[in-house]
């Protein structure tokens, strides 16, 4: 062996350095022995996913709550606008109803004056052709003598219907609600 060693010192040197050089080359390649070299405490992919989900759970929940809060605020604003619209319409309706009632009172007062001046037979013919509620209201405003004369001149079924309305209007047990 000494003969080979003396004759080719370069080959001898290459033989001695070849194994460590190959080791260095393999170690420099990323992931060459990854499974064998990886430390025992490394996180696996499922563990990474669980850790990622755990890390973003609170921010995701906060974001969901924020979106739900925004949706609720939008719904509340919509409800508030609808309530305001309903209040506006209610006020408009109450104003219209008040004007209508005022008109009807004036009309009934004027109408009563007209029927006061009519003959009972003519008034009876006209009152039996109008709504029974209106006829009852007019007859109630007239004096008892004139009312009885008008009811006497009317058809008996119409007169009975009007008398029934008048009687129910004076009944304290009758509801004030017309419905």
C-alpha cells in the first residue's frame, strides 16, 4: 500500500475527502433527509391547521358579531322609518276623521233644520229612502212631537228599524265602537 500512497497522493487525498464532501452536498440540499432529520417536536399539517383555526377563531367571531350588529342596526333603522311613516299616516287619518266628523255635525245640524220645517208626511217619505243611521240621527234631533209624526207616516218596517237604532244609541251597554 505504501507504493500506491507514494505514487498517487492526489487519489489518496480524494478518497479520504469524498465521503465527507458527499455528506456536505446532501446536507446542503433542502429537505434531502427531511423526514429523518426533522426534530420530534415539529408540528404536522393537521396540527398547523388546528393552530391556525384556533388563532383566528376570536377575530372571526368578532367579525361575525360586527356583521350581525350592522345587520341589526340596518333593520332597526328600517323599522324606525316604518314606524315614523305609520305615525305620519295615523296623524293624517286622525286629521281627516276630525274634519269628516265636523262636516257631518254641521251637515246633520243643517239637515235637521231642513226636516224641522218640512211636513211630516214629506219628511217620512224622504227619510225612509236614506241610510237608517242618518234617518235615526235626524229624528233624534227633532222634537218628540215631530219625530212621532214622521215615524207614524213611514213604512212600519222602516220605522221599526229606525226606532231600534235610536233605542240602541241610548242604551248605556252599547259599545261606543261602531265596528
